[in-house]
C-alpha cells in the first residue's frame, strides 16, 4: 500500500519507537466501477486504515461512486466485485457506507423507501449501503481528523 505524506510528516519524520495515535477518517469515493484503479485504491486505503487501528467514521459515495452501491451489477468471473468487497468490509468493521441520495436517484439506485415513494417496482441498493444526504458528509468531515477523497 502506497503511503501518503502530510506536511507535518515532512517537517519531522515519525519515530518508529513512538506509538502513533489512531486518527478518525472520512472517505469520499467519487469514482465509479469503470474507474477500477481509483475505486480499488479507495477500498484498499480504507481497509489498510482499519487494519492499522484507525477509525473510519463514514465512507461516502458521491457522483460516479454511487454506482458502486448498486445491487444489480454483475461482474465477469475473472474480475472482482468492488460492491461485494465494500459490503464485506462494512460487515467486518461495522463500517457505515453512505450513498448520496440525490446522486443515487439520478443514477437509478433506490432503496425500499425511495422505491415506494416514487412508486417503482424494485429497490436495487446493495445491502450494507445506506442512502443519506450530503449533510452527512459535512457532519462526518467536521468530526474527522482527515477527509480523503478518491476520484473526481
């Protein structure tokens, strides 16, 4: 996993003997399934944060990233499903996967409540994902030490 440097890291490199304090992160995923390398990087970065003991307050899927929350995507046998990877990570770490409701509706992704509201015949939001408003991203950002964005 590639490391990321912050300005404070450049001023004084961390001492290996000093334990690091876990930080709270919010992850913003703006890249969709057709941007495999960026979307996979978002997943791998988040997984690594959790493995290292950091707290991820919320993963927020926005813009093209909402397509990763569709329960109707079927991947070829020789490719991995990022949707399934995110779902398993959510189960393993009790991780909140928030999906921008406005972007999801525009992409044709709905949960049961929105399906009833718009009198649709099906809900296709994958399990473990939740439709939320943009305010949830703002609230999580305010409560986090770092906001890390992928895609754009």
